[in-house]
C-alpha cells in the first residue's frame, strides 16, 4: 500500500499511523502496574447505585476472515465453547460477589469473535448470571454482534425472547470478488434473511459493519455496497477503515499487498461512501459511523454529548464498564484493567479463584486532561482548549507545544484554528485520529502498533 506521509496539501496526513483512541492512553501502553489487587480495590470503590455497562468477549469464529483484526480463534468444537462459557460464568459470579449488588446494569454488549456462536440457552445463562451484578435498568441496551453466516433458524426469535434489543451485523462488503479475497463468502440473501428474522423477532435497532480499504475494492464498488446496505434499512452503519497490520495479525499476510487500494483510493472511497450516507439522510457520527437522524447517536451529536469507549461511539455510556472474558477491558473511575489474552491463563486464573487481569492503566491528572481533548475531537471534531484549561485549572500556555505541532495540519487545511478553538474541517474528518494524536503524550514512547489513518 502506498504511503503518502509527509506530502503537503490534502494528503498531509495520508498514510500516517495513529491509534483509534477507543481508550486514552491506547491499550498498547497498558502495563502490569494494574494487577488483580488494583482491580479488586477499584471494584470495592464502585459507588452504590453506579450505572454499569457490561462487555462480554466471545473469542471464537467458524473460519478466519483474512482481514480480521479482532481477538479471536477458529473452532468448530461446541465443547470448547461450553468450557469457555463455564469459566465466563465463574468470572461473572466472582465479580458480582465483590460488587455486592452496588451496580445498576445500563448496557450489556456481547462482542467477539462471534458471540452468535453461543446457543440461545448459553446466552440466557449469561444474562441470568449478570443479574447478580445488579438490577437491570428497564431501558438497558442489550446488544450482540452477529455474523450473519452463523444465524440458524429460530435464533433471532430466541434473541428476542431473551430481551436483546440491538444487533450489529458483520456485512463488510457485498462484492463477490472482494468476499473471495477476504475469505468471507456471504451472499446478500444471507444478510437479508438475518435482517428479516431479527425484525420479525422485534429487534429493529440494527447496525451494519462495513469496511473500506479491502483488497480489490474501488470507490465505485464501495459505493455499490453502501447502496445495497442502505436498501436493507439499518439504523446505524459503521464504516471502518481497514487496519492492515500483518506483522501483528499473521493471517492478514494472506492478502497480497498489491491487491490493496492506495491511501488516496481509500480517501476517495470514504468520501464517496460519505456522500451516499448524507444523501440518504444519515448523520455522520464521529470518525466512522453514520446513523439515521432520529437515532440516539445522531441526537447525541446534536446535543454535543456523544461519547466514545471500547465499543465505539455511545450516546451516554456509563463510566464503569466491566469486561468479562479473554482480552476484555474494564473501565473504572480510576483507569483501565484488561484480562489476559491467553485462553489457558484466563481459564486457570478464574478456576483458581483469581482475577484474570494482567495489565491496565491508572489515569494521572494529566491523562484526564488529554483524554478530555482527544474525546472531544474524536466525538465532536472540535475542542476549545481554553475551556479545557479553565475546567482543569491549568496554565494558560499548557497546550503551546501542541498548537505549534498542529501547524502542518492547519496549513494543509485539515483543521481550522481560531485562537484556542480547533475544528477538524468537514472532508478531512476521517483524519481526526491524526489531529488527536498531536495531544497524545505517549505517542512515540512505544513502537508503533497502529494502523494507518488512510
Ligand atoms: C467482532 S467483528 C463483528 C462480528 C462478527 N465476528 C462478524 O464479523 O460478523 C467486529 C467488526 O470489526 C471489523 N473489523 C475486523 N477486523 C478489522 C480490520 N482489520 N480493520 C477494520 N475493521 C475490522 C469488522 O467490520 C467486524 O464486523
Ligand atoms: S471478522 Fe468477525 S467472523 Fe471474521 S474472523 Fe473476525 S471476528 Fe470472526
């Protein structure tokens, strides 16, 4: 893939590597100073009545999509999934005991991997176990990521019975040539059937995941996929930029470099897709999402309250998120705690009655300042540095070095700056990661493990 870093004008940021900032600092900075003891203390300090979000990670898929950047493994053995479930239930029970009923569940998200490989009965067992964490808010969002290829007859109906009210479908791309090149054959009829079944089961809040930057895609082919996706009537669409990091994800090496679009072609894909969404009346949400005008995310954009966490953009996410399962990340008022990414280590720790947390991060006062700036940019594309300085009681020149570093992006027209007010300019919104990176105090302190901005 061509890298066009360093060129002036419109492409000043193309090819630059930067984190996606679902956390600050990014997870590659986490270290062992947050361990089981720290997590125990943070859990004990969760105030009574706290809103709590839950994330459950299911690290299994039937086959590997070659572009996949998620933490997952391939299995066709139901007994392996059943064994994982048993440990997951034990982890939930241990956390519930430590929390002693102080939580109030406001959102539950099953992610992966492919949580749709769990049976309805297994999902039911997990939801029942979660009742011990705290009472479920009647308005709680209960969401699941679905691989449409795993949907079996009656599955959607089962989800409806369990109270699921949102589903995210992995669509990616409808073009058969692209599907062949990513090892994910998924005819449109399969997605259509999944959508119909979910709607019939009363699950009408449907998200689609699409990716641009995949092998053999062109701006025209991505636009066709967007059109076909819109015909199926999703409420939200995530349009992810393909993160190609074959050094970290070996299977991505099965995608030959020469089949990948250039950074400039990716920019054209994004802009063309964006026009389709705008024409269809969708509101752009942050860097890579689009939502129907009356969707909660669109309303949050208008109200200036959109927020970001590990699951992406959210209208009003709880401060405390408990992650369960291999690799999942919890967020507390004090910082982040991540479970081990090793399935055997996870199983052994939980079975021995220990916490599977292996690393994390405690926010410093300065981290909170930078997180506020980065969150504002990632969610609303603008930030008033003077307001941040006032809010945190900082010296007036606190961001002098960053303002100087923004100059090339300002000269390239990516941002507009008026005094302390910084705004990412419309067509360059997909470059917001590059702008946020200017405020990242840790960037460069560890080897790069991020994908390119485009
Ligand atoms: C856990 S998967 C969704 C559920 C299910 N496993 C599936 O694929 O249908 C989450 C989403 O991450 C996105 N994704 C995975 N690998 C990616 C990559 N390397 N770059 C960008 N997006 C990626 C895909 O759009 C995928 O749908
Ligand atoms: S994209 Fe989804 S289905 Fe494909 S390998 Fe990754 S997690 Fe599994």
